[in-house]
């Protein structure tokens, strides 16, 4: 069971075998996706027809169109990035305000508010999406009926996608920033204030540098979650689909290896982000 | 530290209000009011152009139309199966990470478990489709090896949906399991062993009671994610995947019947919330603790 106790040979072998099989299960789909991004055939299926980079770079309007020349695809990546930046900005700012509120202030209903902040995590994304869609339409209808205002951003489209994703990513931002803030040594701030620093200067020179690693980590996580979100986005999207929704639509129609190429591109981008996050790891520990 | 407390809370009513505004706007405008609107939509019936009366008709429709509640029960049942299977498959791995592997090996194994989840679910599902479809990697391989006479379609079966769901849920089970197993003192296992307990008894009497909070947390999260999943059942299960989220999408977006869609949404929310509360009650845990640990 544990190394300090005698383990029969068959159990050791079985454990090793299980771990290997499990890793195979985890990585097989990713390996397969990557391999067929480089197959010289119009469908991502065996047999192997030789190596090609066409699915990335080809620019033949009548034949193969690599991902970098597929305008619809590149546009959807750009859309995902724009949405991601807005969601990140909102989530980090609101998360920081929430963390400060919950860690430093006492007020009636604080317990209830901090529980309510967790609720978005247990609501299925699809339901977050439809409820926000219904509510926004109700407001839009009201404004239209009573004031003759047509409010574009309350109709399905990117602003609603941003709000939909933000509605639950803000919870995650709040949790991580609050955890970091709760370990902060308040005497440092008192010292700065005693020495005559203003509140703003204390915030800027003491608290923000302390929170910096957590802020960066939260921002990266928010961006990644936004980029990968599907359920909430699907319900709120208008005419300009982000990457996940576009990929989903194409997978329904029958995928070409261009989607594999995009996947390889995404994996590479995630790897860069992950390594970036991990390199901050040790620094975060030393504060 | 009385000074610090005063500096933090005293004389800063406006600061407190300013900090509270984003939270109230977020939760009020994006969570509370939209769900109230959803409730209103689901509990009314259209009797004329832009004229509505309170009614349970959408809920009655759900129970009258077998297709609707069959889908609902099926989604719940398959989510339970997927959650149980995820727990069984994840437990040995969590045990290896927490108890058997040492130092770097454990860290690497844990990292390996995380990597697939840095990549979007769409990409992972694409991988499964390439592996399992009739012209895909696995059928071709099985024919080459002489196990199958001709290629078989592995997509569009319930088992395929389950495999996909287990795959996407794995990490959310492993993380809470590892953290609860790591806090289990090895000396307890050694003591039980010295007193003559076999592996099964140790598991039943020591390991599982100790890991119960982690098991609950993992199961709750996996169940919720599975219930609310959309990509995996619709892509791996095909047109007739019969997943309840798809039904909600159809009512809301395709048929534009928001009342019916809202009722479905509420039913899903009630099911998901019931399971969460039941899971917490069963093991005597608090919501904040379980979610906070994630």
C-alpha cells in the first residue's frame, strides 16, 4: 500500500502498468490531434500520407487553405483574444475589490455575500448563459418600448459573451486573490502609514507589489478560462463567433486538418503560458 | 493590533461602499436578477400577443412529453455513472501521487495529469473523434491487427459519451483526492497493518473515512460539470445524444420558446443544486469549505 510496508511484486507491477495505461489514456487524444495536423491528406484520418505544413501555411484559394490564411478562423482567434482581455480585466479588478472587501471590512451580511460569490461556480454554464440572455433581452425590450432606445449591446453578441464569462470567472479570481491577501502581514502597511505615506502610496508601494504574482496568475487563468469557455458563450454569441464556437461548428460539419493545426497552435500557446506560470512559482513562494 | 483594526475599518464608510459596489453589481445584475427573470419566464404562459398569465404549463409540458423527461433522467443517470467511474479510475492515481511516488516523480505525475486540462475541451474532443470514428485510428488499427474483420463505428454510442465525460472530468477528481490523501498520516496505515489488517480493511476503515471530504468535493464538482456539459455529448454522441443541455439549447435558440427553455434550465439547476446539497449533508461539510478548497 505504501512504500514503508511490504508490497508484493505483482502489486508493484500492476501499479506501474495502471499508471502507464492512465497516462496513455490522458495523452492519446492530444498526440493524435497533433500528428494529423502534419498529415498530407484532406481528412484527419489514417493512413499516413507523408509530412506537410500545408495545414498551417498553404494559401491556395481553390485548394488547401492553411490556418494562417483562413480568414474566418484567424478572425475568430482575434475575437477570442478580445473577449479574453475584457474578461481578464473585469475579473481581476472585481476580484481584487472583493478580496479587499472580504479580508478587511466587517459588515452585516458578509457571510451571505461571500457564499453568494461562490454560487456562480455551481450553476451550469448553459444556465448562466440563458439567464443573462433572457435578462438582457428583457431590459432591451423595456428600453425599446418606453424610451424608443435600441441598445445594441444587450442583444446577443460579444459584450454579452464578455459579461457571461465574467459572471463565473470573477468567482475564481476572487478566491485566488483573497487567499493571497489573507496571508499578508498588515504591520507592513501600518509601518508605511506611520512613516507618513499616504493610503494611495501604501497601496501602490506595499500591497500591489505583494499581490503582483497572484494578480498575474489570476490574469493568466482568467484569460485561459475565457479562451476555453464554450457553454456560456454558445448561448450569448451573435454573428461573430469566438474560436471554440467556430471549431465546434466545423467539427459538426466534418473537420479538416486545419482544425488540427489550430489545436497544435493552441497547445503551443498553452505550453508557453504554463511555463511562464511555473517559472513564477518559486518567486511566489518567497513572496 | 487595535490600531490596525481601526485603520482598516474605522472612518471609511465610503471606502467600504466603493469596494462593495462591484460585488453587488456583479452578483445582482449577472446572477440574482437574471435567475429571477428565468423563474418568471418559466412560470408563465402566453395567452395572447404580449399577454401572459402565471401558469405551470411549461412544467406540465415537461412531464407530459416523454422525450423531455426521458432525456432529463438519462442525463442524470449517465452523469452518476460517469462520476462513479471517474472516482474509481482516479483514486489509484491519486494514491500513487500522494503516497507511493516520491518527490519529483510525484510532482511530474501530477503535472502530467494537469497538462490535458490546459487545452480546450474542443481540442480534446477532436482527438477522441479522430481516434474513434469509423475511418479513425482505433478501428483502422484493430483491422490491421486482425481483431476486427472490417472497421466499426465507435462514435455515437453511450459508452463513447461516457469515455469522453470521464476524460474531461478526471482532473477535477484527482486534485481534491490528492489533497485529502496527502494529509493522511502513514503511521495510521502502518499501525493498522501491524495489527493484522489487510489492504481492503485499511482502505475501508482508514483511507476512505479520512478521504471522505475529498471524495465528496470531487464527486460534486464532476457531477455538476458532467450534467452541464455540452460539447462532449453532442460531438461524441451525435444527433441523438439525448443530453439535457442540448434540449435547453434547442428550446432557447432554435425554437425560440424561452418559457419552455427557462423551465428546463430551472429543472437542471434544481437537480444540480439538490445533488450538491445532498452530497454536503451526507458528509456533514459546508459549501464554503468545499468550494474554497478548489
